[in-house]
C-alpha cells in the first residue's frame, strides 16, 4: 500500500522584505525536497497549498516554522491517496489576495493586521448559521459556491473575488444595520474582506476562523449545515466537508442529475467549468454547447484520438452534426 500524501493549506499576513528574493529562495528549497504545489509570496505575506509524503511535508513545515516570521503559521492538513499537484510553483505577487480596490477607485488596500472582522470558531459560526437575524455571506467565486456552500448563505452575483466590494455596495440594503458573517476556503480572503466591511462602517462583522477547511474537521460541528463539497484549487477539485449528513447539490450540465464532478469545456476558447458525469462527458465530448462540441480544437477529441468519422458519429447520436469544413486536418 502506497504511503499517504499530506496536503497542506496555509497563509499568513506578515510583512516580507525582499519578497521577490524570498520567493526564489522558497522555490529552491521546495524543489530540493521534492514538494509539489502552488505558493504565492507577496510583500503582505504568504499563501499556499502544497502536497507530498509525510517526510517531505514535515521537512517543509519545520523549515517554514524555523523562520521567526512564520513561527506560528497554521498548517491545515488533509490526508489523501494521491498527490494534489503535479509541479511546484512559487510566485511573487504584489498581494496574496487582490480585493480590487484600486480597480474601482476605492481607498488603499486593507491590511488585515490592522483591520479585520471578529474571528469565529466553528461552533460560533454554526450558531450564527442558525440565527435568523444573521446574514451569512459567501466571499468565494460563483463556481465555488455552486459546488458547495453553507445552508442559507448568500451567493453574490460575481465571477471573482475582486468584484465583491462593488457588489456589496450595490446591495447595501441587505447588510447595513445587520450582523454579517463571512467565510471562504481557508480564511485568507475573509481576513481582508471582513476588514473592508469594518472600514465601510458595518458594526458587527464576523469571519469563520480557518475557513471551511477547519469547519469540516472540527470534532464538535463535523461540517454540519454545509451542503455539497468544497472547491479546492488543486487536482482534487472537490473535497468532503459535511460528515454528519452530506449532500450533493450540483446538477449535471447535460441532464440536471445530481453531480459534484467538475470538468472544463473542451473548447479551449470557452473553458467553462461545468458539472458532468463521466458518461455525459464522453457522450457530449465535453463540450458545453453544440458549437464547443464541434469546435476544431476540441481537446476531448485530441485527448481520446477520435477520428473525424468517430467524432461525427458521436455528435450524430445526440442529434448534432460536425461541419468538417471548419475542422482542421
């Protein structure tokens, strides 16, 4: 039996001098021990998800904790059967979380070390979920929400996180003068966004400390009141959260049956994330529309080595045609 793989999810807001140089140093160390994953290093801190066997991940945690800036960094640990990443990336960015404030002519960015919402334990957050006078706001992207979310949480009409401040301003009547609690995957986005809400004048703002990843592991709540699965930005895509009464809330793009399996549309110019069973992925050559199914650069066709005749036959089975004049040989 192969050794279990550990997946580490973590972040910390802390000033990092010469962050670009530190990113290069960080990458070199990770490669030297065979770690895989994706890490962002910025002037404001560090945010990453990495995977490896026990020895490798322990070496990494020990090395990070040996730096006084990260001595108390909190690693959230999952055990898996396979690697969550294929390669190792460490990149420097101006921010580890981009709230898009300057894009909207807002004030300067939020520093969570100075302004952030009240930390709520999983138990406290569950109590907030059950309080009808509390507004629960999901701060993640729309496709993350669609895979899984807390019962009764508001789904902002946004495509990405940096659109959230403007959306809240446009819907101010839903939140002003109410208690608002927010959540995200591991906590890094909520640290900054809850601080923005405090600065905007909201009087009672809370955040799920440690994010959904911690809520699912808490022995008291065991992920209760979570519906579906949690979206993660690695090869796993979806992980379990609710260990009390798990549900599937996603619906297959093609037949609306319950489904929590995400795939990307095979048309590289579309790349829409959709829910699809394996059976329907093959039936519809992973295209989200007739146009995408017949697109000359359909990746499913390439990956499975379909001939033009096989491709056309597959589409004919669902009542569609393949215009060979638009397909390159």
